[in-house]
């Protein structure tokens, strides 16, 4: 008879698991029952955006305000701008917040995105090893790229079709250089991870300022070498995915989100974000 | 070294102060992993027994497929489930992408072959002479089944543990189909990835300690269950 003890235990264990799952179901119901007594069930809005807005913490500041005002649950998918735009063309997202103006315009032309509005900017900066083997400085990023190529210093690239990667490729093209060879290291990862690799490999890397400020404390070998040039501006736009082209899109809330991002109060929140921690704004308001 | 100590301190601090968010993330991780393992066990154990005990045409091909599945990279599973659940995909109307259900689906896909495969190997090892003897002694089908289960107990629990280990450790698929959405689909592994990309190594380390503790507790209790003295 004892042989059944093992199975009894196993059975009890299974029951425990089942009840754990069961609990969650009732708990969920309980939660939904409690919260929206006066309000209806919140609608869901899928926001596809670049990693910099999430990793810098900006969205944690903005989204709760929007969610509360409009009774919407925003599902943020933080990916590279390339992937975010692709989600737009496929109609997998409702609204996009991205930073690759040229590629964005293609989406508007193709009719996949509508209601595109400028939101904010910060700038790209060139980061390099503290001993600066290529001796680059100032605000001319094209000249800096040329020098880095000449001395064959390590250059780290995201290589992931993100907004920053697109920007970097644009600068190489403008400088008339085809980056190749062992010293051009493609990580295929996000900004934070790529900065880490640059730190380990003593390489130069193009980054947005927000991510740099948030990560600076871990990047002991690196420093800003080039900043402030006109061509280093990093502009963010918000846009809706066209509901006429993709039928499952939540256009009502997407439109509200676009309006929310450009309204003066939100713009003030954006501009004041980061001042306390970093002593400067990570993003600067920039509506049309 | 300092970083590790800071991470440990942070982990203890998070647990002691009852950090609500980390508690919710851990709870979601447990729910998702247990549910996925449970579903995989319910399907995988009987399927594994069947494949281990019977002989039929095409059985070897199925076994090959299952063995390949045991090594199925989670990101591949994630990609398949993503395409299935896309709004433009075949199950798009269910609106399941970026929900915990989607994570469970992906995790079942990676743990089911493991549980099925290991169970079937255990049953294949049963000596055929023993089967004959059991029959000769006049055991009913249910009695035979009970004896076989007892024989393979260790292997069955090992199969469940391997499946559970796979889903708890898994990050690629959960990231892809779940989207790491705060308060919704963020689980322990995806938060570690996110905190690393934010540069918060201490927090990432702290969460990793919590994850390891959870995994240790579950595995320890299952191991104790498995290693209990053979009762006969």
C-alpha cells in the first residue's frame, strides 16, 4: 500500500500547482472587479518604440499619466527603431515613437503611418577611449570618422538597423567611407550592451546622449570625444499606424497618444525629466 | 567582487522590504512556469509512455522529431509563436501576443519535447521479460501500469525537473512573445536582460539571486520527492 504514497505526494504537488494557477485566475478576476467600478475595462494600446525611451526611464514617467487620463493600458514593446517601424508596416503596433526621420517618411509615403508629429530631440555623441588613439575632438563627426578609419582604431557599431545605427551609416556615407575590416565591430545588440562592448574593446561608438548619461557610471574607460555638431541631432517623432490599411489597429487611443505626446504639459514633463539625476535634460521639447 | 556583494545586499533588501514589483514579477514567473510545465507534463508523460511501450510504424520518425525538439532553441519557438499570434497571423484575432498566455504557449513548445523524450527513454528501458512476468502473474492493466510507474518514478520526476528547468531559464521566447511589458508580461529573466541594458548591474544581479533561489527551492523539493526511499 505504501507504493501509493509516492503518487499521493506527486498528486498533492500537482494539485498545489493547479491551485496556484487557479488562484491567479480568481485573483485576476478579483483585481478587475475591484478596480474599474466606475470605469470600464481599460483598452489596450501597443506602443512600439526605441530602446532609448525605455532604458532612460522616460516612459516610466510619461505612460502612467496617459494611462490614468484615458483609461488605457499601454503595452510598450521596446525594440530598435528598425523593428518598431516594421511592426508599424505590419500593423502589429498601434502607435510608434521612433527616431529615424528618413525611414519614418517612407512609412508615411507608403500610407502605413499617419498623423506623424515631432515630439522632442536630444543629440548623438561620439564616445571613445580615454586615451583617444585617433586624437579626435571638437564637433565635426565626419572628420572624426575619417581619422578613426585612418589610424585603424576599433569602432563599435550596433548593426541592428536601429535609429542610432541608421544615423551612423548616414555619417559614414556622408564621409564617403565604407567601414570594413577587423576594427569595425558589429554587435547586433542594444545601445547599453554595445556601450559595454566598446568599454571592453577600447573602441569608438556613436550613441544617444540619454543612454550615455544613464550608463556613464559603468563605462570607466570611455569619455565623450565629439559632440555638438549640427548633423548629430537626434529627433523623435510619434505617429499612428494607419487604421485604414490595418484593420485591427486601435486608432482611437493611438490618436489620443499622439495628442498627448505633443501637448504642452507632457512637453514640460519631458523637458524636466532627468534634471534631478543628471543635472540636465535627457530630451528637449521640440514640437512643430 | 564588490558588485556581487552589492547585488546580494540588494536582493535581500528587495525581499525584506517586500518590494511589490519584484514580488509580482516573481509570482508571474512561477505561475507561467508551473502552468507551462503542468501542460507539458499532462501531454508529455502519457505520450512518452505510449512511445516508450508500443511499437508501430513511424514511431522512430516521431522519436527523431522529439529528440530534435529537445534542443529547440527558445528564440525559434518564440519566433514561431510570434508569427502565429501576429494580428496578421492565423490566430491574430485572439489578440494573444504580448500576454502571459503567449509566454506559456512558447514555453510549452520548448518543454514538451523534453518531458516526452525523457519519459519515453525511461519506458524503453523497462525489461521486456519483466513485462512478461507481470502479465504471467496475472496483473490487471491498471496494476501493470502502477508497477511500471513505480519503476520509472525517478526518471519521470527527472523529466519534469528538466522541463521546469528549461522554462525557468528561458528568456529569448518570453522576451519575443511577451514583450517584457511592465506589470503584465515582465518575468524574472526578461527583467534581468532589461536591467543589464539599462546598466543597472546591481539590480540585475539581485534579480538573478532571487531567480536562483526560486529555482533552488523548487528543484530541491522535487529532488527530495524523487529520492525518497523506494517503498515497496
